[in-house]
C-alpha cells in the first residue's frame, strides 16, 4: 500500500509522462518544423522590415530605431507571458493565438505607419513583440512531449529545432530584403505577418499533448519563483550563464565582419559574405545534430561546445586572409549551432515539467538581452581594434566554462560528503 501511495505521489508530481514514441511521430515533427520555421522567419525578419519601412519613406534613423526596439524590447516580457502556456490544458491554442495576434498586430502596425501618430504604430508593434517569445522558446518547449523521451530521437529533433532558428535568422531578413526590392518594405512585412498566420494553423495541426500539471494549476509556479528555481538549480543556473556569455560573444561577429574588411583589405560590401558564411555554418551544424545526435550529459556538453566556440572565435581573430576568414565564420556558426542544441537539451532535461515553458522562455529572454548587450559592446570597441570584441568574448567564455566546471566539482564533492558511509553512489 505504501509503495502504491509513493508511486501515485511521484506520478502526480511529475505530470503525465510522454509515451515512449512521443505524441506525434514523424508527421508531427514535420508539422512542428513547418510551424516553427514560419513563426521564426516572421519574428526574425520583422525588425529589418520595420527599419526599411521607415527609412524608405524618408523617416529618420532615430524613428526607425525606436520602432524596431518596439518589436525587440518586449521579448524581455517573455517570462511573464509564458505562464499561460504552462497553465493551459491545450498549449497549441495558446501558441496559435500568439501567432495570430502577432500577425494582426504587425499588419496593423505596418498599415497605420505614416497614417496615424507614431506612438500608435509603436504600440501595435510592441504587441507583436510581446508575442515573440511564444513563437520562439514557447514553441520549443512543446518539442519534448511531441518527440518522446528517448534521448537520441529527442536530440535529433532538437537539431531540426536549431535549424528553424537559423532559418528565421537568415531567411527572414533575406526574404524582407528581396521583397522590399521587388515590391515594397510594407509588402515584405505583410508577407511575414501572413507567414505567422499560417504558422498558427500548423500549430493547431500538431498532436494534442496533455498538460503537465494534470489539472493541478496551483502546481505551476509564477515567473519570480521560476527564476528563483533556475538560480537554485545548479545545472539550470550553469545553462543560463553559459548561454548568456556565448550569446554576448558571438553577437560581435556581424559588427566585427564590417570592420575586418578594412584589415583584410577588401571592399566593405563583402562583409555580407562573412555573415552569410556564419549562417550557412549554423545550418550545417544543425544538420550535423540531426544526423549524429550528441550523447552524454548536456551540462558537460555545453562546456565542451562552448570551448569549441572559443576555438572558432580565435580562428576568426587570427585570420588575415579572406578565404580563411570565411571558413572561420562558417566554423564558428557550426559550433554555435551545436552549443545551442546542447542548451536546448539542458533546458529539456533539467527543467521541471510544470515550468518547462517558463524556463525555456526565461533562458531565451536572458539570451536576447545578452546578445543585444554584446552587439552594443562590439559597436563601441571595434573603433579601437576590430578584433578586441572577439578577444573579450574568448576570455569571457573561457572564464564562464572554468566557473561552471569548478561549480560542478564543488557540488559533486558536497553530494559525496553528504552520503552515509554505507550508501551506494
């Protein structure tokens, strides 16, 4: 009887388990990839579309920057909009509603620009930006239950997930640039909104996954306690600061590419080749995860792959030949994709089921914040030396890996000391 009670309590605490083969199979994963790629392409291209919309109509750079910030800054509110996803009995409806609201608000913002006061346009774009976290980390939090708990299948699927982020970050801006030249920036923005609307329908076609709380909504923590949980849990804490430091370091690469063209003695326009090489490398790294899913503890994988990013950044900083720089950018992109896949695995395996969406989005919000800080820092430092941001990034990642290693060893020592002499390890 006691064993039955213990088993029942454990089942209630962990929520409904995923079946061995997941909820969706191959068809569910295909629909997931389509939905995620469409949503992230819309999210990734919106800023470029807004900037082009303003500048092409004669608006000032300050106004373009302010309206672009209205799209990006609300991502920091992600942890506060993530809780409804954990609370919902059907998370598909929450994400689909976010996609539709994003599409509607972006469309309204584009159509009201220059026809109404700028603050109204900014408010509409901010509504779209607030939905952004659910289109990124929110969708990713659905993947584990969709694929199932088998590590190899899950990590292969996370390779597809990383690829959709890469598609969003490269195809989104490229699509906006192409459509802006062929039609107009407004048409490009409306195309992105249409893609987000289609993503909503694709999300609703995903298999239904039972809520992790099992009907006990009181088991879902609020954003503040969720962050406290992340800080208290060593493996989640290390996931956060390694993710933030790597994001800060690689954010310097697009800025550095522009300034390195002078050092390499080539035309400034070829900086786009370097950034494109990074994007292609990122997609190649995602493909590598799909074909050869990494094994082992995500905590250790993150540290090893973070050192891989250090090697990539070091190669970029040391290169003095254009061909070598292109290869170095591609290598860094591939290694960063592998690192990102490891962070997704860490969030999946270490976050409690009742707060998984909030943990995913907390990490994503902090990553975006850190990346923005890295871009700003690189912009201020490249005037001194084009390679200085890279060297600082290398030092910061190395220090973070060292801190994470020492922290893990200290935690292991404390755990070993706490065991009774007769306990089995």
